[in-house]
């Protein structure tokens, strides 16, 4: 990897574009993601931009316990995201199904069965701080040796 | 044109600009001490009453395992919803989370469990499986015979005149062993959890 490539990757890792998708949660984790955007946590000062378009996203935040309506749609959405990309599971639901993982329910957790998950943020819901530090900790690895891989 | 390039260069090669570009302004906020985080062990001895597991609303979030040092509750991160009910329900203060232990001490509140056993007399066929399987009965009368008949009346459950009878419901520990051993689903154990303020001290 040349110096120019590593410089480009460094600059890329300082501007992370985030899309979030709710695959059937109770809306609690969505509110915590929304709180990251508010002045108290201010996600944009870290160079993280949330605009909900998978075509220009680097990081996909997956929220929710994967209801049947999302079959094939979540995989399609994951394919729409250009490389390099990672997915982060936000909350207990995409990890274990949490309260919804009971007999005779229709949810199909974990989300890692359907798309590759790079990081998991447990909690019901997780604190905005935890979401923020998870995004910041995966950010350097997303673009690491990206140009070499390509 | 050359002048504007100079102007741009001057603007973008300032040390402050580069520092702001490369380093974030503030570190992520710290978790405050009063936050109810995942319960942690305080080091007190667990007496295996399993009230934490009974109070837990999330499936598979807590279990009590046997270690060489004794019984030990274990929290499963990814299942736990950090509600703190296990911390409040524990009679020994084995777990702690945030300021729950301090606040229940100052407010003098407690979660208390009581149990009710219902025997459906039309379904019960008096087999005595419940009375034989009951761990409380085993402690009182280890000699209890097959069929659930015994001479003493100190028992929790006993078969009398072909039907199961509940004698001392206050001895129940809510383990539901009887429920699992009943072939007819005739016996049901209800666990009643209630928050008590200023509980009277046991004499």
C-alpha cells in the first residue's frame, strides 16, 4: 500500500456514512440512535454522517429482531451498500431476540444468520455512548487496507 | 487566481484546522455512576433461592450455576435488559447494579415473593408424583413412600383420600418441580411478586 493509499484510507475513516435499518424492534433502539444525532452526543463531530441511503453508506446499523417481512429485503439492502461496508447490530434484539425470542413468535434472530455482522452493541436499549464508541471502534478497520483488497 | 490559491492554502494548512480535522472535539461521554449497568457480583454468598431467575423478564438472561466456590448467578450479555429486578429480588444482595442497593436500603423497599399452589381436584388422580418429587417434602420426610402418603402433617403436599392436598403453602420455594412431574397438569404453582414498602422485620 502506497503512502497515498493509506492517506486516502485515513481520510475515509474520518468520514463515516451511516445508514440504519429497523428490522422489527420496539423503537427503543431507534430513539437511542436518534439521540446520537442530538447535541448532547453530537455524532457529526466525529465525522459520522447519518443519511439513510444504503447506496452511500459505509456502516449499516441493524436494529430489531428480524421479522418475516424483512426476509430477502435485508439481504438486498446489504448488497446495495458499496464496499467497504460493515454492519453493526444495535441492541439485544439482533443479537438474541431478547424479549421477543419466545416460543411461537415469528421473529428469526440473530441477524448474523442473514447478513455478516462486524460488531454487536448489547443493551435494551444500549446507551448512545455505547453506540457511538462501537461505530468509532469499527471505523478504522472498515477502510484498513481497502485499496489493497480492491 | 494565484492569490486565491494562496488564500486557500493559508486557510487549510493552519494547525488548528488540521487538528480539528484529525481529532474529534470531545471524547464520548462517560457512563454516569448511577446508571443501572449489567449486574455485578458483590462477593456475598448466594443461597440458591433463585429469586433472581424468577423475577427476570428476559428469556435466558440470568442463570445460577454451581462453581467450586458455591452457587453463582451469571448474567448473559445480549439477553439482559438491565432492568435491575434481579438485584432487587435477591434476598442476600449478591448482585449490584448502579445505585439500586443503596436506594432500596434508604427507601426500605423490597420485592417479596409468595407462592400459591392450585390443585385441580377434577384432574388430580392422586398418584403422588408431586409430593414425592417436591424437594421441600424430601427435607421434612425423607422416608415418604411411593404414592405420596405419609404419617406426618408437616409436609407441603400430601395425598389424602386419593387426592393431592396442600398442607403448608408457606413452605413452598416456587421451584415448580411438582408442576413438571404431574402427568395430568393438575397442579399449578403461581409465583406472586410484589413490591413491599417498609417490610416488617421477621421476629
